[in-house]
C-alpha cells in the first residue's frame, strides 16, 4: 500500500511521519506509567524509546507499517503516536493501532481529531474499504474511545497475544468499512464542532 503523506493537519494537531528526530519528544510524552498498562511494551528510558522508534522505522522501510507522531499545534510538543499496520493493497485494508497519548490528552478531542484525519486519508485518498482496530479486552477506556468513533464491534479474538506478564490476551476487534465512512465522518465532524463550541 503506497502511503506517501507528509502531514495531516487539523485544528488541534498535526499528524506527521515518524523519524529519528522525534525520539526525545516521544520520550517526554511517554513519561507516565499509565500509558503502558495495556500495551505490549513499557518504555521507561531514552534507550527504550530509541529502540521503539528504530523498530517502527524498520517496519516502515519494509512496507509493513507506517508510524506517525502526533504534535499538538498550540504547544508544538509531541503528545503521542499511532501507526498503520497490516496494510494490504490487495484487500484494500489496514489497521490503525499502536496509538498512545500522554494522559494530559485523555478526555480531550485530540484522539477524535487524530482518527478523523487518518480515516479521511484512508477512505478518501488510499481508497481503503476496511479499517480495523484492536484492543485488549481489559482496556475499557480504549474500547469506549473506539466505540465513540462509530466503529462496529465485530467480536473477540481469543488468545490473540501474550501480555508482558505472560497472561493470554483476548483482543476486541472493531472495524469501519467504506459504506460506514460517510456517516462516521459526519458524526466525527459534529463531535469536533461541539467540542470547539464548548471551549
């Protein structure tokens, strides 16, 4: 799948392709243990973040994934990251995952705008017919965030991963397909407008 974007810009954030210059900013954004409760890795040192970014860039070079950083426009600071995974030109599908934000962004419109920009790019520029999301069944906050996007819950993938503590993870699978996109787009635009008015 040919992802060539340089930047996606919203009212609150910029979504830009990850590169090594982002390591320090990502490390600063990642400095909260709550971020890592349900993610496959835990980043606690700058070296951990260097390895995280290096691995992400290797997957980009191989064409398997496309990682982004999320920059808060008002402060200019990196506040999180996300990426495209499981990209298939033949199936015209991909997954949006590995998303995390500094907790100061939780409960704001940043995730909504980030997903709006990415979904718009997927459906209107890449011409995907399916975008999926997965999250740990224990991660209720993430499930609610995905459901607020308008994604459809498709089911549970049993023992889909092994957690850091060695327990087996069931993952909740969601999707948005091309025929969903017009209504999802309208829904997200309305949410963003309401949030702007409430400021």
